[in-house]
C-alpha cells in the first residue's frame, strides 16, 4: 500500500482586507499518495496559489488540518516549518525566484546551505547532479542574469529537487514560457514523475491536465472536480509534433 | 545551526552588493575618522598652548605704560612714556614679593655681520630678563651689572640670528655685529626654544643692556615695559598690588586718578587662553558630534533601505528553508563585518590624518583614546542595530508575505 504524502482536512484560508474578509479556500480536503502527478486547475482567483502556498508551508491555513508525510503542520512553530520546507518540499515559482548575480550551482545549493548535516562537498555534488538531471550540465557556472527564462526555470526545478523532497510543488511553472519551452519543462516533470517523484502542478492551461495522473479543479475555494486521468499523454510525443522553426 | 554556512552566505551576499557595502562603510569611515581627527586637533592645540604658557613662567608680571585703553581714543604719546629708570629702581628696591625684575626697550633695524645681514629687533634688558623669560645661556656669558652701568656694546643672541649671520658655522662668540651703526660684541648664545604655539620664532632674539639700547640706539629715557616675576604663583596678586602702590606713588597720582600704566599677569593671560581653548574644543566636539550623527543617519538609511529592498531575497531564502534566526544571523554577520571593517578603516584613516597634520602642517595633535573608542562604538552599534532591526522585522514575516513584498 503506497503511503499518503499529503492529507488535507477541511482547509480554510481567509484573508482580511480592510473590513472585508476574503474566503480564498472554503474547506478543501484531499489526500495525495506517493508518486502521483497532480494538476490543480481553476479560473483566476479560485484559490490555486493559496492552496499551493499552504501545501508548501509558505502560508498557514486559518483552520483545518494539514499532514505532510504524516506530520501535522498547523501546530508547528515557524522554525519547525522552515525545517520542514528545507527537508520535505521543493517549490517552483512562476517567476523563478533565483538569487540575482549568482551562479546556477550556487542557486541550486541554497536549500542545502540551510541544512547543517550536509557537507560542502556533498552539497556541491548534489547540486551538480540536480543540474545534470534538468539538462543544464553545461550551464553550471552561468549567473542567473546570463540565462533564458526556460534555463532559469530549470535551475529553479533543480533547486526544488536537490533536497530530495517528499513533494515538488510548482505554481504556474510554465506560465512565463513559450509553448515549446513549456513542453520541455513538462517533459522534465513527467520524467521526474516516472522516477517516482510526487508532483503537484498548478496551471491555467487545460491541456496540461492530459499529461498528469490526476486532476483537481477548484472554483471559488471549493473542489468541484477530482478525477484520475486514465489516458496520460506523453509530453515528449507532443513536443515532437510541435512546429520547430515557427516564431511563437 | 551551522554558522560556517551562514558566514559563507553573508560573505556572498556582501560580495554581490559591493557598492552598497562600500557606501555603508563610507558613512562609518567618515564618522569615525572625523571625530578622531577633530578631537585630536582640539586637544593638541589646547595642550600646546597650556605648555607654552607654563613654559613662559606662570608667575610673570608685565607692566606697560598707558592706562586702560578706551576704544578709538588716540593716546597722547607722553602717556606712553611714563615708565622711567627711577620707577624701575624704586620697584627693584622696595618690592617684597618680586623675585626678579627687568625693564625692556626694543629697537628694530638691520643686523649686519660681514656680508650677512638680517632684519630683527634688539631687546634692551636687565640681568633678570633671562630668568623671567626662562632663557638659558648655551655658550659664553650673559652681560653683567657693570655692562649695564657703562652701556657696554655687547649682546647675547639667539639661534636664528646665529644661523643667519654666521651661516658658515664659525663661532659667533667674540665677533662684532653692527646694529644701525652701533657695533655690538657677541658675548653669549642662547639655547634654542623653537617656535611657540602662535608660530613665533623664539630664537629670533638679540639681548643687549637696556642702557645701551635706550641711550645709543633709541636716545630715549623711558622703557617699553617692565617684566617681573613673583616669588611664586600664589603671591602674584600681592606682587601686582605692591607694584601698583609703588608706581602710583612714584607717578604722584591722586586717589581719583586712574592708573597711567597697565599690569598684566601671566595668570590672567593663561585663564583667558584656557577659556578660549575650552570654547574651541567644545566647538570641535560639537562638529565631531554632528558628523557622527550624520554618519549614523547615513548608516541607518542604507542599512534600512537595503533590508527593505532585500525582503524578496529574505522571502526566497525562507521559502527554501531558512529559519527566521538564520536570516537574522546572516544580516547580523553582514552588519558586523561592514561596521567593524568600516570602523577599523575609519580609525586608521583618522590616525593617519592626524599624523599627516602633525608632520606636514606641524600642528600639535593628540589622539584621544576615548574619542577612538566612542566613535568606533557609536558607528558600529548604529550599523549593527540598523542591520539587525529591519532584518528582524523581515524575518518575522510569513515567507509568502516576504516574497510578495513590493
Ligand atoms: N495576500 C492576500 N490578501 C488578500 N487576499 C488575497 C491574498 N492572496 C490571495 N487573495 C485572494 O484570494 C483569492 C484566491 O487567490 P489566489 O492567488 O489563490 O488565486 P489563483 O487561483 O492563484 O489565481 P490566478 O490563477 O490568477 O493565479 C483571490 O480572490 C485573491 O484576491
Ligand atoms: Mg495564482
């Protein structure tokens, strides 16, 4: 029996703006087991990012229980949650969020810098392996401002991989990229999925749901659909059918 | 936690923001260096003036002709001629609190010796003059009482005169120098005293018997003034009272008449100087305080702005697992490195500026340890506090709020 990486029980998140209260999540519950590739979809403002931030321990739910790898998160202190992020979570942002003027390797090393159990040689080795895994073996010493958007997103993915997390979370990871590059990134996620990673991928693009194993749809802070995809397409095949030399 | 890693992180962050680090440091450097230099200058001037005054003899009494001057009123020349030889003799005979007393009269003109000449003034003096002014004969002898009686054509000269009239290094003793047609035989050379704090050359001096100067050079019967020294500093006041009584009697002044002479003591002069100097030091300290404040505000601004501007970076670091304390320690290490380095550079710069002033401009400077410690402490504490305080605020944010920060 595969174990549950994520258990959400009736998660709510309210924001107070002035006198008004915005209910971004109104009771969300689901479980994710190890090795799933889940896409979360929904219209703008439906609460996708809010949900993902809570899953990534970047934000705290107003109520409800969240268990990550069996550990209850809500009652944790800020420092404990920081350690949890450091060991269990890899987060990929839409706008990459790399350290400026810093080489790819140093960016990827960053999570391990905050883990005192890892020696500097081990850190370097793992960062280079992660960069090799995302196909940036030849860009290790390039600085973040010397790379294209797609390359920067690969660095961000390598950074999300490097601590060997229980789950990789991506918020519109392809949102800033053109179609071809988006499929390249998608191929990368599919490959990571094949290797057994648990992935949660937030996206606007309904097509992307065809490449994941499960799809959750949100509207106004509620789950309106949670379906398993029986016919997973291969991003690599789609990529090959894309016209090569046409400007997007 | 692993401080080595945090140290590396802080060093990298500094290396990526050299300009910002430099600007912050500059505030600290200028603050520290200016305080050290200002205080050292103020103290140096004060100390050297104090030394000067005490080396002049704190018990000196100076008597000048003419009463208290009233601004703008032109004095009758006869008023300037009230100090005569018989006044001096009366003082010399009767004063009990006076240890030494000497009249003086000065004549100015050109000194000539062979091919060399030098413009200066000749001071006609009594035997006690060198005791009162704390001069020492280095070579030869001082003139004697009988030289004074006979208006002997002899003189004692200072180092500057020797250097100018005998540039070939020959022994001046025994040679004759001419002063406005009057030949003077050099019988002694004074020990060098160097420049005083007002920049006056104390070795530019020619002493001759006052009778010689008054009769042979000036053809007058009055003195320019009389110098005396009290038995000790404590009795200076008694001595001045005594002198005043004797002179008023000698000048046959009625009780209602004002003094037709002026008595000044070194004590008064030194009190006056000290008041002025204290004012100057206070002023310099104020300027230094203001530069420290301005430096501090500069440090505060850059530190504050840089942390605010780096809130996104803080959010990113927290999103990959940095705890609040890790962020704080990183910013604290950065602030300490910047502040301490800046402080040390400031101290070095301040001290070298002091030395430069001392050796290039020949100004007296005394570096005060307390000013070094105070300015260093103020700047580093400001730097560290304003590195730490905004970082603490940022580190307390939820990572997502820090990431969203605009
Ligand atoms: N920090 C916040 N303060 C107040 N309201 C917020 C905040 N973050 C999100 N919200 C509100 O919560 C709701 C959900 O926002 P969220 O960012 O999760 O939407 P989303 O599904 O990611 O939309 P998009 O597809 O446009 O990214 C929105 O109505 C938004 O206004
Ligand atoms: Mg969103």
